[in-house]
């Protein structure tokens, strides 16, 4: 079939329910001639268009690659069931959006590993794209398959499906990879050897998982010469100078976050012990207010959006947040563009900040106390108090807000029923704060409770997850405690949390599990209508494993972990110390106040880039 685009548009697209997902000619989409480009990459997001198009990382990489005249980047997402069925009926391959080119015709297919529940979807996309799912089965004629994002910090459950992973900031490593791969005469093996020398690149075929005589895991080590025992994460030192897209693609239809997103800074110094992002994005690197205002102006002019979100792990921690919100808010208001702050910590929220945002954006506010009692907040190192919460919501109510959403977690290490009942008590005090602020009517107070999922490279990486039965019991306890308090309760499914926990801390023994789950039909598992717990239970059982036992597994502190050969920059010694402090109920201060010696400084290439990082190690 010579003209895939013509056939797709005439014979397939008219038969799908939401064709705007697949047009590929949105405003600011980039279309290049494949014949004139030395490197052709398709950015694959293993979820539907509405989710993938909301992802900032994909926008950044699309911009960086297409800035180079000799390179091209296109997009592909998992098709919805109607298009997938049609593709299979027609024996038509999954293609990129921009030029309707089969995935198998690119030099490189790069998957975003944003969450574990997307892993089975990756295998469906490879199959639909005409690419062998196992890296060992691919030939020189097949594209290289890469993965990056948070999931790459424990890549082992996906090891056999990927040729390589990019660990850390892809802005730093990916251009080096593309340069190294431009020499087309290299064999597949030689290409992998060449890129394995780049900091942040992990080639799983070059590392071997080893086991003791009793079958217990003993570590993953290099299987070829001249490779490091640990793959160091790639780190971009100067975020202010890093490329950032201002020409966001503007979708025809709605997406989950249909707005401009401006990244203020990367990293977090707060040290919440459950938070993987707070570890893997260290250290904090900021953009200057002038740079941010410059970027914001260009973004508005090139897209026509009427909302801009200031994004970071905790935007209120930006060192010049009030100045930026005041100045940028005034500039955007003249253009009819509203400003939003979707990520705020309680102790960085102020009445003045509330008034500035309320002036241009009237919406609900979201805060994350995470735990219902001070004891448990100290365990997780949240470093906020009940007083912080009540002061923040009072400021918000007095500034005109009528709704707040409070995020909590169920199943945190050492949690008791008293901690759960503390959530209901806090919610009731928030309702009372609304009335004490002199407001009439009823406030919109929502309590959202997710289930704690232990993640690699965190102080809680050694902890197991609570059982499904216990999740349901604790959810019922909280639901009953909130009844009649004028509070809406939302909760996260126990079954999806179990699957996520099992995949998040697994090793290469999960490769056949994911393969089997995909065979059984698992895909798009982040969507309730697609998720099947029974399929995942069967996939584990078919490989001699029990899903519930795997999710609940606790590791001994001395035990080798499946991701130990991936260096996040933060040492295992530091994480152990933080776990010990957690179990003792001791808090650790923000490392902007004083360097804690987490080890991150060892990855930084200059004194200027280290920021507050002063010490490699501290006891």
C-alpha cells in the first residue's frame, strides 16, 4: 500500500466516532518530508489522544526534535476501540498522526512511561504498528524502541520489550541519542553500544538479572564490558536555557488539560517520603520571571488559548511566585487570558496570592494534606499542620472561593483508624472555616482519597501495600465518618491500586506477566470501562505468581532491589535514613534551608547548577 494517508482518510477515518483525534493537521502540528530528514522519530503515548495531548513532556520533546531541520518528530496514541477494530479488519498498520506513516517505518519509536497501568497498552501499539514486541526479535530493518519518563526509573518489568530507556531529563540525553544514531550503516547492536555510552541511556540487553541458588534475586549487573554498574540519570543543569515549546499544538476536540502550561521550575525540596517525583526530579532548577513572562507572551500569541497554568510539583514554592502572578496576571488579563495555579502547597498559599489568581480565574482550589493527623503527616514528612490548612482555606474563602478539594492517601505506612477519622475531622473544620469567614450557603468541600502505592527510589520503596480487603475496610470507615458532614467523598479503586503497586516495584519476572495480560486483552487500564482486574490476576497466576502477594511484598533493607542499577542521583543510604526517621515520626526540613547530603550533587556538572546542594553525603 503506497499511499497510507489517502487510504486512511477515505476508507477508515469516516467510520470512527471521534475522527479529530486522528487528523494530525491541528494548528501548530509539524509536517516534514521524510526523505529530507536524517532521523525520524515517532513519540508514542500509550493512552488515548485526550490524555497524551495533555502531557507536557511530549510537547517538549516534539518541540526539541522538530527544531532541528534534519530531524522530525510525529505523534501516535493508542486508538480507541472503534479505530483499533477497523485497523485489524483492514489489516492496516497503526500510523503516525502527521503523515500517516506506519510505526515500523520510523528510525525510533519513543514511548512515554507515565504510569504503570499503561504498560500492557504498549504491547498492543507495537503489534498494531507492525513491530515485534520483543527487542530480541527485532532486526536491523525494525526501528529502535525507547522508553522514558517516571516509569523508566524501574524499567525491569518492561526490559525485554525495549531496546533502551532514557533515564532522567530527555532534553539532555535524547538529542545526543539522535546524533549518535544518524549513521545509518551501523548494525542494530552497534547502535545500542554507541548510545549506551551516553549518560542516562540504559540498554537492558547489556545487563543481566542474576539469581542465587535458592532462586532469590541477587542483583542486575553489566553483561558486557565497559559499562557502569549503575546507569546515571541524565540531568539538565540550566532549565532557564533549556528549549521550551511556545507553539503548543491546538487540538480540534477537547482534551483533559486543554490549556497552556508553563513550567516554572523542575524538582522539589520538600522531601515527602511517599513521593517519587520529589526524588527523581531533583535538584530544584528555576526559570527566571523575565524568561517566564517572555515564554507566556509567545505561547498566547501562537495558540489563542484563554488559560495558562503555572505548573510545577508545587508552584507556590517558586521563589518569585507573588511577583510573577502579579505581573504576568496583569499582562494576561489585558489579552483576556486567565491564570491558574493547579499545584499549591498549603504552607505556600497566601491571601494575597489567592486574590491575584481569583482576579482572573474563578475556580476551585486543590490542597493535599495527604494524612488526617499530625502524627502521620510527620511520618510522611509532609511538614504542614492543621493550622496551615485552616489558614489556607480561610484565606481562600475570604478571597471569594466557594470550593476546595482535599487530597488524602489511605494505607500509608503506620496508618491507624485514628488517622482515617482525622480526615473526617479536618474536612468538618474546613466546612466550619467557610461559615466563620462570613460566607452564606454551602461550601463545596470534596475529600479525595487515593490508595498509597509504594514506588521505587523513595524512602517507602521497601514497604508493601495494604491488602485489597483492608483498602475496602478503610474506605468504608472513612465514607461512614464523612456521612452527614456536607462533604463529597471520592475514592480510588482498590483493584487498580493493587495492579499499579505490583508493577511499580517488580523485576524482570513481570515481563511474561505483562505479555500475558496484553494477550488476555488488557489495555487502556487507566479507564474504568477498559480495566479488568480478573485479567491481571490471571496473568500473574498463569506465570506462577499471586498479584496480591506481589503488591504486598516488603523488602528487607539489605535486600537487593530490582532497580538498584538505576541511579536517580539520590543515594540508597539517604533513603534508608529517611525511612528510619519516618518510622520514628521524625521530620526532615526542606533541603533549601540546609543541604541534607542526599547525593544529588554528584550528578551536577558545575557549582552553579548545584543550587542548594553542597554535600555528596551526610550522616
